[in-house]
C-alpha cells in the first residue's frame, strides 16, 4: 500500500490550493496557513526529503538553494529590518509535516530564545 502524500506534496502537485509567493524547478514558496509573524513563508523543496537530518550528501545544492530563495524573497520584499529562517527537525522541534521546509519569518521583532 503506497504511503499517503504529505500536504506539501499535494500542494506541489496542484491538488490543494495555496497562496504561492514564488516557484522554480526545485522548490515552491508559499504563505503559511498559521502565520507566526506578519510574513511567514514556507520554502519547500519539490523533492521529498522528510527532514534535514535525513538529507543526503547529494542534496547539498538543493539545501543551499532553499536558503538562497529565502534570501531572494527577503531582498524582493525589502526585509532590511531583518528576518528569521527556521528549519525544524523531528517531533521535539515542532515539526508537523514530514517534508523538509524552511520557515521565513519577518515583519515583527523576534525574541531569543525562540519558543
């Protein structure tokens, strides 16, 4: 029995609508449905990697690409006051979808330590 697709795989396949910020051959950036900041985007690779701790050495380019996409969005949106990038890995980190994704948060003062 095939495993069920993650919600992100369904969005990438066009099966579920999403508010898309940008998309290229390697990833999609969309607005989080439960935003934790005025701007909260998810940058999701189209290749299914459950979490960063399970990425292979062959994923080096893709992992770097996700951060550069975040940088490009930050430049495009003029986030000169700053932004935060978060990658959760595993249950104790707050991971809710087993599909690697980068959170890009901005538009408010971030605190430290986070949650």
